[in-house]
C-alpha cells in the first residue's frame, strides 16, 4: 500500500516533512557494480511532533542510520517493507523522539548490482575498450534504487556530492563540478531539483564544444 496522499507512486509522508538537502558520499565499485557510502538527508517538518519517516527505497543494503543533532548522532531503527514490483519498498525510520523543525538523517548503505537506476558497461562494451562505464537514469521513479529518498516530484532538494571513482576516468553528476583530484570529484547543486533529476556518469569521457553556448 502506498501511503503518500500526494503521490500514488511514493511511500513518503511528504505532507508531514520534506527533504531540503542531501549530502552524498559515494564510492564507485565497478567490480561489484555498486555505489557505496552515505547519504545525509536534511529534513524540514511541516507539522509538529513527527515520529516516523516514510521513504522510498528499492533493493538498498542499509548498514546503519542515525539522527544528527546538536548533541551528536543518535542511532535509530528502521524497517524495510515487502517489495512491490516496479515500486520498491517502504522504508520506515523510527525517530528517537517526537520531532519538529529541522534535523538530519545519516544513512550508510550500498546499492544493489541490479539497481534499476544504474547501467554498468564493461570495457569491451565501450568505444575505447579500455575503461568500464556507468550511467544513471532516475526518471521516472528509479532514484529510490540509488538513494533512500522521497521519490516524488512534489519534493525538491539541493545536494552536494563527493564521488570516489577509479583513477583514469571522469565522474560527472547533475551538478556543478567544484574540483577534482586523483580519483575524487566534488559537486554542488544549488538549485532545488526533484529526485528524478539526480544523475551520475563515470567513464572515459571526452569534452568537446558543440556550439556557442
């Protein structure tokens, strides 16, 4: 049963609280065909005394969760519901106290090798034949296989990302690249976007001007 009164394709209780920003820490693992790391979700409550968070997820391997407050991080419990075909699972997060205002939820997790948002190509499947290739497509509701989120266009958020990837390939996201080091790229998206516009690509990319813009 989808619980969201604002979107029949989402489990989220976005009428009670919304994600305003996400900080992503991802490591690309071509050998396992996974992304691993953390997502720090910044929430703003729309009513007082919220006790649970309902998020959209799909085949995510969650290791831990914690609510971040001024006093530090408090571990929280969660429950993953039975998966529904083409929809995924309801992820219920139990807050330690009734909560109002703004807070952060930190999730440590890993994606599934068969995540519907991600396509993994081995080197032989690429034009150059030297490096593997990863790209995403989160539209329409595949972002939930990439990150636990409110996977509905009714919610928009900004995000920052630290992306660790093999040396020798380029990482890009649907954000401005701030800087890159050997095997690490940093991104900032300052315009609030819906979850379906979250995007990543990693591979032997070549930059080429295609017009005056």
